[in-house]
C-alpha cells in the first residue's frame, strides 16, 4: 500500500507540473518523435492481423446466426472501440515506455537526477512532463492509424476471403456506428498513454542496484502497465455503455 500511495503522490506531482512553466517544448518534440519512430511500424503491423482475426471470427459467427449483413458493423466497432486502443497501449508501453524507463533509470544510477536537484532543477518538470505529454499525444495519433489499418485489414479479409459485399460491410457500420465510438477509442488511447508514461517514468526515477536494477525496472514497467491498462479498459468500457445510448437498441 505504501508503494501505491507513493505512486499516486508522484502522479499528482507530475500532473500538476504539466500546467506549470517553464515548459520544455524542445524535449517534448524530441520525445514525441522518438516514441512515434519506435511505435508506428510495430503498431501498423500488429493491427493488420488484429483486424483480420476479428473479421474472420465475427464473419464466421454472424454467418451461423444468419446475420451476415452486420459483419461490417461488428468488425469495425470491435476494432475502433477495443482493438485499436489496446494495440496502441501495448505498443506504447512495450516500445516507448520501456525506452523511457531505461533512459531515466540510467540517469538515476549515474546520479544525474541528484545533480539536477542540487542545481535547483526539478527532474519531474524537466524530464517527466515532456515524456508524459509526448506519450499521450503519440497514443492518440497512433490509435487513429491503428484503427484505419485494422478496419482496412478486416474489410479486405471479409470481402476477399469470406465473400462479403463491400456495400453491405459499409452500410451496416453506418447503421450501428456513431461518433462517440470513435471518441471513446481516442479517450482510451489518451488515458492509456498517460498511464504507460507515468508508470515508466516512476519506475525509472526509482531504479536501484545499478544496470541490473534498471533492467528490472523496465520489466516491471511493462508488466505493471499491461495489468493497469486491461483493468482500465474494462472500467472505461463499462462506463461508456452506461453513459452512451447505442444505436439500434
């Protein structure tokens, strides 16, 4: 419980620091470029089989139920609401978050953070805030790419491999899909990027035990982030279905 309390206090400090000047714009741009450079290609490659598997599974299921005309709606909504944010979160945490944790952990064991404090520089404002903001921005943008690639992959697999018709695929989505579905996916990605960055930076700033401690912190950051993201995804999905009325219901 003590560790959880310390993490929550750290999160509050980091979130307050995001609205205080001076703001490290150059560091933010560099971190956003770095996170996007290590995340875009893996996310796009992972989202193709995600969309294809969803289309294949749902296509087979709706065919058994005699509801082939709703294959497009089910596939697209599954990708936009759930698969897109989850893939984005996994890539951000696995690629960007681990790199952030390793970087801050290395600075910690080299005593750079202590030197910054001696000079009167807050490491949270100088190092953490730009990385958290960059992770949130890249997560939102990356979720859009993942959704587009995933929907395109599902469309091609449904039309080419399952004999679906393009018109029915798109028409069913227009009948059941709505703008809040996309907004909820983007909000999920934003929150997932925030959580991944906060966990990675916290464990990096508190790494101990030399290079081995940095490696342990990186492993912990990935595992803890995955656990938190799946729990948050369940909570946010439940809230969404309670708040937003669904079309056709």
